[in-house]
C-alpha cells in the first residue's frame, strides 16, 4: 500500500515511510549530482591530504577539481602494485588513505594471474549498505506486495586468506555477508530471505547450497522472488537441484537431514525447521522427475514474480537459459558494483535486460569518464586524455569509468566501458557495454587475449614430441550446458602422420591450458564448480582459411584480417563445428588453493 508522504518521490509513490526516505535520498543526490561530486572529492582529498600518495603528487592540500586533475595521473592497478605490496606486507603508514586499511577485497579482475587486491576501509561498508538499502524501495515501486513473502537468494561466502602483513583478503561479498551490517541486519519485512545466515555463511559450498535449496523448497509458497548475484550463480543452483532433488525430497519427506550436512550450526538450524512433509516432498518430486525442466522455477516456486540476477555484460549469454528454466519470468538487474567501489542502481529494474541502465550514485565516489574509442589501445602519445565529469557525459557516447574513492584509489581505471543512455535528474544513466579486454567468461572469471595466448603456448609444448604445432586457434564460451566451459578450437600442423598426438595427449593439453589460466578461473573450476572442464576441438586443416574467406565475404579487409581469438557468431560457430575432427576434455582439476601463487 503506497503511503502519502511529504517525501513523495517523482520516481513514484513509496510503499512505506522508510521507502519514502530512500527515494527522497535518490532524488536529492541525483538532482545535485555535480555539487555532491564536489563534496565527495573535497572530502576525499581533505582527509587524505597527508597521505604519501597525494603528497608525492604535490597536491599541497588543494581540493579543487582543476588542481586534482592537473596533478594526479590516471592509473591502472599495475601502477599501484608497489603501494599495494607494501600494504599487503604490513606497512601501516598512511600510504593511500588516512583511514587504516581494514582488509583487501580480492577482485575477479586479475593481475599476473592472481586476483587484484583492492584496499578498503571500514566505512566503505556503510556506503555499500547505503546502496543496498535503496534497492528494495525502488523495486517496491514496480512490484507491490513483496513484504508478504520472501526472497530465495543463493548467496555464498568464499575462502579468505591473509596477506604476509596480516590483512584479510577476500571477495567483497564475503566481506559484506560476514559483516555485522549483514549478519545482524534489523528485520525488514521487504527483505526477508529463505536462506538463514547459517547457510549463507557456511564455508562449504555443497552444504551451503544444499541448505539454501532445502530452505527454499520448504518455504516454496512464500517465495516471491528468486535470485543470485549473477545469472551463472542461479543456473548453478538449478543444476544443483537437478543433481540433488532425490535426496532433498527424501529429507523433506522424512524430516531427517542429509548426513552429508555436517556443519554444526547449519544442522542445528535445519533440525529446527525440518519436519516430515510427505505432501511437499511429493509435489517437488512430481516436478523434478519430469524429463522436461522448462519453467521449473515457476513450477516449483509458483508465486515468483521475478528473478533477481545480473544479466548485463558477460552475463547476457545466460538470458535464453534463464528464460527456459523460469518460463519467461521478468529478469531484474538491480545494481552495478565492484570490489573497488559500489557504483549505482537500476531505477527501472523491471525493464527488459537489453534496456537496463544503471544510474551512478554521485555520493559513492568521485567519478570521471575517459572517452572510449573502440579501436584504440591506451592513449595517443601526444595528446593527454581529456576526462569528463559525471554530469558532463554525453548521451550515446561510450566512456571508460575512472574512480577516486574514499579508500584511496585516485583516478583509477576500472576497465568497464559504459554507454550513456540518458539522465535521471542530473545524474547520468549507463548501459554496461563490456569489460575491457575480456575474451572469455563463464562465471566471474575473466580471461583476456594474452592469458589465452600464453595458455595455448604452454599446452602446445606437449605436442612438440609429436612434431605437431598449433597453427591457429580461437575460443568460445560454451554456456549451453551448466556449468559452462571454455572451448578452444585448434588447427594442428603435424609433420609426422604416423606419430600424431593421441587423445590422452590432447587431454593433457586441456589440463595444461587450465593450469595456465588465472586463479579466478581455477577457483571456479575447483572450489566453486562453476566452470566445467576445458575442451579442445581439433578442426580440419584449412578451417581457419575458410574462416578468413567467410569474414572477407562479409566485407572484412584482406590486409587487416586477424583471426578472432574468441567467436560467438552463429554462422562462424557452425562453420567451426562442422569441421571438428576430434574433441577432448580436461581430465582433472587444475591446481588451486586459496593462497596466492606469488
Ligand atoms: P569484482 O571486482 O570482482 O567485484 O567485479 C566487478 C566487475 O563486475 C565490474 O567492474 C563489472 O565489470 C562487472 N559487473 C558488476 N556489476 C555488473 C552489472 N550489473 N552488469 C555488468 N557487469 C557488472
């Protein structure tokens, strides 16, 4: 029931007094985007004026944009490596931030094969919580009645390590779920999850998923929305149900919990809520035992109004599969965030995935935008890049996001390319275009061209004793099965047909490639099972020449033609697949431990 509040918003009538405040905050902040940005920059520069970093660039206490922009360089993670290393090794002086670095957030972006370490400070948790607190008030504008039910969200913590200097290093969501902000959050009727903290915080991913699925099934009538952070995570949950529904329904039928769940606090919680319910067990069994799983989400959780998952960017590849399993339920992409900083939210969350635009909230950090020219790498040497302020971006143009954060990143290139679609008040709204240089991605892994090249080189060493080399290759993220997996097409040149590489050797090549890929990939393969075994498809000789002929027939210039290192255009896939002579899968898991290799 909408309330008539003095804080009524132009976004729409708020559902309750608390929502009214949140919507008012959005209106205020986006209406004064430029002055909020001014305040944010002044705050960051004032409090950090004595840090080693700002002193080095002789900011001398200046807090205005002009001086800031003229003195501070635009940087990438690689530029910050020396400072990050010192902090990781225990240097507690004010290097980047006057506030103590509380922990490192491990990004899914990698550097030299390992997750990037993003320094953060305690108060950033408040900023993250603030952004989260805006999501439901916006959703309530579009989907009424959510306070009458629950959300079935599959949320997980991942392993954490300590740096040599003793700081925790873990993913941002693990940090958030383990914080008091999350664990002791006050009851909010609009935000009740079926998953208890005991399940979300259980470090064993099988037990965590099992308990979350079981809780979701037990409360199936109350579930009004189903979600995970990314689309790949929700599909993993569906796959889990496919593999485990027999045991889950047995637990529901008998009221006795699967003995594989050994986590004490989880068992205690589950023992309290699990009672024999043969009727529910039969109902779930009836749906799951059908061969056809189309619309399974809507069939089991019949009251679901929408799926809450990110399907923008690399996750767009999962839209057809989600549509299949959900029977076409609306897909809501609610926010845009990263380990470095939470950026903003979607003010129209029930729009089609292709229409999603994120409104960057000007209070989260100081934002600048580097005009993006799709074919240029880095900056032209003679002209320094001209960065544009948040309120000055132009509709239709693409930019790379550059941030200055409270935690001590200054003019840092995030690597995301965004296109301006419009404005909400004076705050721009952005379509997420892509992450720079990402070739392959299944879950949160991001593999770039250089990593793929190195992996192919390493694997192809195993072919030397067969006098065989890889003459051309390309790749494809195959998400038709769950979990998805990398497919690498190889055209081989063998000089000794009597001694060509066997299936066993090519399988070892798959594993060698996996060993060469970055730690986020290997973690997905080993700890999260969110990525399936890598596959090499050997194609007939001459296939890549045909590929070139095809590209040229479609207008590519013969002089400039380069083999695409990743493909997803259906006719090209069909051409490649029709030339496959053999296919080989990685026979084992690559090496992965939570500890960093370096
Ligand atoms: P991480 O640093 O591991 O937290 O990953 C953050 C990155 O994930 C962002 O920089 C984006 O590239 C991507 N990402 C986060 N939210 C979204 C979204 N809503 N849509 C598309 N990509 C996203």
